[in-house]
């Protein structure tokens, strides 16, 4: 049996609907899984025109009604929006809908009716206007699944990065970094890659300061206080981890194969190198959850929404990775 992958539509005013349509024109996806969109049929139908697609949209009210036929997109229609929603503009209606799509997907995953969730991008300002005060998808997933230890992992060709902190300001990020959190993220990285078939993952940990502090020359001893105890504990338990290492050379070393994954301390430290490798190839994976969730590693791109020029490559890769990580049906 093929895994059932729920694709949440994200912010309907952004590129999500049209890249979903473009991705589902790819027959290889239907060979790998049974994709079901969670969103609004009216919005998806409108996106057909943006994408220049001849696919059909089938509106369903229950997951069991899906027929999973290539050429027709099954959409679990929540009936939250209509075709008059402005394209490329922040709105509370779209922000609320994006939350509701994800909420429904999480509920279905808990009920074992789907095998994984793949999310199109949402807009944080719209999400907040819609009454849902979260930094992003990851934190919603964590709260609605009751997960305390989780992390954002980004995957691109030749590089994987997992984050200690994500959507907070830099000063706040340094404040939040502590040995317990760093150790938890190292553990999550080790467990995730072992599940993916890497017997002894090679893990490298970034420093916070330039040159990883250079033995106290830079910073106020953050590496010694916040990172080194975590690395030492992990090493004592048999985890193959080194660090803290200077971030300015670590990512190059990882891309040439020295390490299987890099532990980044804050958002831009980890996101920058991934996005240099290509916005279209990056995939966002939330690790530590009781359910599988992958996502595109780009935003709603309001500036090009509705123009039919947004690339579906990241979404196609996110769906593929959701299939790879989903529980196998024997």
C-alpha cells in the first residue's frame, strides 16, 4: 500500500495553491503515494488557471472519499475561503484558513488516517491577524501534538542542518541556547539519521561566536557555558559528535562529506547555507514529532503569487521525503 500524504494548502493568497497544482501534475508522485490536498476547492480551482493546468479538482468531505487517480486532485474541502480572496496580499481570512488546514491534517494523522503531512508555506503576519499567535508551522505542530523536544531540520543536496533555536531574534536566541537544549538537538539529529539508515551519523556542532569563540577571545564564554557540556555528554553516550566548530568553515566541510548533519545555533546560521544551495531544493522537516511533517523551504512569495512562475521543485522534493519518512505498510 502506498502512504497517504496530506498536503496542506498553506496561505491561499500566496504561491501554495499553484505549486500544489504544478507538483501534482507529476505522475511520479502518484506512483509513490496517494496525495490528498487539505484546503479549499474554490482556491485550488482558481490556481488551475494560474498554473495553466488541465488537471481536475474533486471536492471531498471525508478522507475515505479520495480516489487517488492521476489527473484529478482530491481536495478535502474545508470551505473556509472563496475565489474572491485577493492574491498576493496579507489577510486574516487566509491566515486563519492556513491554521485550520494544518489543524485538520494533524487530527487526521493522530487518527492514523494519513501517513504524513507536507505543508505549503504560510504567512506569519496573516497567521497572527487570523488569531493564531505562533512563530510558524513547527510551533503549531509541537503544541497540537503535545511535543516538547522538537527541532527544525533542513535538508538539501549535500547538506542537512538542524536548529537549536529558530524564529526568535538573535539576542533572544543566544539567551535560549543552553546545554540541555543543545544536547536534545544532538540527540534528535542522531536518532533521525539512524532511522533514515545511517548507522553512525557524523554530527558537527556550530559555535555561537566567530571562530567558535577561539578559546575565549570572542564573546563571553558562550561556547564553554552553553555548548561544550552538551557535546561532552553526547560523546560520553556514544554519539559521534564534534564541536563547537567555526561556522564559517563548517558548512563547507559538511558539503564535501565530512559530516552528515550540522547543528546550527540560530535561524540564519543554518538557513543561509541551505538557501545558498538553492531555494528550490531545500526541504523543511520537523523532527521529534509523533507524526511525519515535511515542508517547502520557502515562503508565500506574495510578489509572484498568481503569475504561474513559482517553482514546484521544493514541494515535489518535500512530498518525496514525506514518502521516505512515512511509516511503511507491510
